[in-house]
C-alpha cells in the first residue's frame, strides 16, 4: 500500500490581517496532485485540518470536500483525524459532504475519537488530539496546569497502549496521532512542556511487531523521530507564521509492504516566500525587480530614510509595493514623526490575544470573565493609541 502522510493544513487561518484561504487551498491541490502522480491509495491527514477560529468554516469545509471528491471517486481513500485546532462538528459535516455520492462512504474515514479500521488489509490505529472529557475517566484529580497535563499525558499514554494492544497482530498497521512528543522542538527551537500541552513520552511511542509506520501531526516542522519504527512529523503544508519563514515544507510518501520495513520518501512542497527586507528609501522602487514575487510574499520591511522623506509617504509606498507586509519600520528622518507612526496590525493583535485566551483557557470556567476583562483592556489600549 502507498500512503501520503500530511498534517496541519489549518484551513481558515490568517496571518495577522491577511486572508490565506486561496494559498492554503492551493497547497491542498498541490498535495492532491502529488498523490495522483504517485498513485497514492490513502491520503492521511494527521490533524489540524481546519482552524476553528477561522471564519466561514462551513464554506471552507464544502470547498475542501469539492477538491477531495474527484480523487475519492477515482478510488483514493482519505483519512482525517481532528487536531487541537479542529472543531469536531466540522468533521461530521465533512463526512456528510464526502459521502453524498453512492459508494464514497467506504473510502472516507473520519475519526472522531480513538479508532481502528482497515483499508486493503492494512490496519490504521488513530488517536486524535485528546479532548479532556475523553481522558477524564483515566486521570487523577489534580490542581494546576502542569499537574493536570501530567495526569492527562499519563492517561493518553495508557489510551495509546490500549489501541495498539487491540490490533490484529497478523496484519501490518499504521499508527496516527496528533500530539506533542517529548523532546521534539518547534520551528522556533522551543520544546513544549507539561505547562503548555499534553505530550507523549518517547518511551510511550508504540512498538509492535506488525507496526510499520507512525504518522504524527501537531509540530509544524518536518522531522523524523528516533524510534525503532519509522516515526515522522510530516509538518505543516505551508509556512504558517514568521517563525517558520525558513522551513522547507514536506509530505511523506510511505510504501507499506506485507513483510519487512516501510519505505519513506519525503517530497518537498512549494511554499509562500517570507522575506526580511532591509532597504534604503532611495532603493524602494527597485524592490519589485529584486523580488518579482512580492505580490504573494510576506515581508517585514526595515527602511533606512536616507533622504529625509516624510515617514508617512514611506509607509504608503511600502504598502503599495508589498501588499502582504506584516511590519514596517522606518529608521532615520524626523524623530517626532517616527514616534507618531501608525501601529501596524493593531486589530490583528487584539484578535491574536482573544484567540490565545480561547485556546489556552478553553476548559476554564472563568474564561468568560477573563475574556470580558481582556476586551475592556484592549479597548482602552486602542483608545489611547488613537488619541496619540
């Protein structure tokens, strides 16, 4: 069997105020084209298919279904598991949309909780990002985020073991999870701890004689995990933020034999350029010839005001040349004007703060009050900024 392992599509996400719908769906089409080119039998998406804080999620779900449907009709199976950024209800919608036509239901595998299913005599054992209520019966009652995540992580490891133990030992198997593995770093070289997330210990990664491959999602950086069984994070299909600006994005092609080891081939994806630009004001007009793809690139621009121009005019020129700029800094010129330069993406900052609270404290009963106080603080900050 030939499988294409991918993860972390984050459809519906934005980068500051910039809508990324078109480019993210273009990445999905690129993945599907690769699947067709290599005669892939199973497209496996290991979580974070959607961005639940995104807008128009029903429309995004329908659009994704329209892209995948022709490949499913042609015989390809699609496996989707939810990650921490997914809304489980949208998975139900996706399942309904993809199974409208007769005969498609057997090739659409939408995992809601833990599940074991077979495709052409290969077993798939899937454990999505764990909802707290799923693990609640298995964990001890503790206080504090660190203690809670340690308890939940222990429960998650027990859940993984129970799934592996339930496999048929006579058939090859693939394990799928959306989780942080201890010791794995993010693109910013930061290891998530128990203070921040549930995680699976290295010693808790599954091992079984018939287990051929471990497909992971959650960490956006493509990487192989040191383990007796081939174990990979496929990484995200696109550079999702400035911290990932230098990442090469990949997907993994896996050949599962009846006997012996799986063969894993990494395939690079074309991605959106991210540029840190430093240029003098007198050279600004040369940027389009130096970077022909500025219309689709995300940039941070530092402008040296070498001719004493009005900083406001510099901002206007940069925004015209770089429509997807995410920060502009002007150095030199009228210091008074520089102190008064506009705050870039102030609205997006407030959205980022609200989104972080909703995710970080989603199970906290005091979240509504915290959001209320946060909104009041943001409003005060914005009022001060506009008054200046």
